[in-house]
């Protein structure tokens, strides 16, 4: 086995140049993505749209959270939504039922959205009339982390049905996020989930992360989330003046 990378090839037969090529490819992909992200960000700024990239593992409750948010705030804020999944339009269909403009992006074998997809995805939206563009990323705590989409913030959703050590297992995602929403807190009495330890782990990898606790089923804590959204929209508008 190769001592340097553990690839199973004996050292005298092994060419380590494949590692260099892989790193270079990753750097090239991210550099290209960042150029598209910069163009997206400028476009969002010009049109006054506040943009959030919602990320999580599958089953955290992102779509249910989004549905409730849209229904509760439809008279206060104008939304548009991009839905990212490998297959199906199931989540986009759920969002469409709220009356909010939505577009589905299917990534096929891809495990994340990228900035180029977002640039094309927003083409049918009336961004000047949009207060908040919500991007629901593919359910994955690894792949979306390094990809800037041009958003104002990444918001990571973690449910109490997951392990409290998720921030330690997937630190890059929690480092990239500005806000962590701890969802499904109505289930805490029935689970062995240490909420304070979870929040401590998140702050361990990202001392500046904001944390809100909520249940999109019962509505507990949702007011604080809505206040955060309203305040963020107003802050972006003030910064643009």
C-alpha cells in the first residue's frame, strides 16, 4: 500500500501526479464557480434581492420550513424559490402550492447546486419585485459547502432527529453558514439529543454562527426566524442606499 495516500498501489509502481491533478481540477472548478457567483451577486445587488442558500442533510425539514415561512410571510415579503434535487419536482410542486414563483433544478448525479445553475435558474423570476430569493440546495452536508452561489448567507438546518455532533463531523458546512436553525424541537422530549452540546459544537467550529431553535410543525420559535429574515432584508436595503 502506498504510504503517502493509501491507495493500494505499491510505492515503486505509484505515480503521485494523480493527486496533484485532482487538486488542480478542484481548484479550477471552484475558481470557475466563483466567477459565476460574483456575477450572480452583482445581479442580485442591482435588483435588490436578498438571497439565502438553505443547506442540510436529507430529512431535516427544509422544505416544510420553507412552506410554512412562505405561507406566513406572503403578505409581508415577496419571495421566489429555486429548488435543487437530483431527481423529481416533488419539492417544487409543494412550493408552487403556496403561490410563490418557483423553479426546479435537477442535478442528476450531482450532489449540489453551483453558481452557473443559479444564474440560469433565476432567468424567469422578476428579481426587482423579489424581496427574498430562497435557494433550497440538494440535501447534503458535504458537497454544497465550498460552492458560493452568490448568496448573502448560507443557512444550515439541523434537526434534533440527527446527531448533536453533526457540526464536528461536517465542519466545513457549519463554518460556511451564518445561521443554524435547529428544527423539530417539539420532538426533544422523545429523543436523546443534547441541544446545548449541539450548539456548543457549532460554535466550536464557527464562533460567529447565529443559532435559532424552532419547530415548523408547532410554530415554536418561528417568530424569531421571521424577525431575522425581515431584519436581514432591511439591512441589505439600507446598505444599498
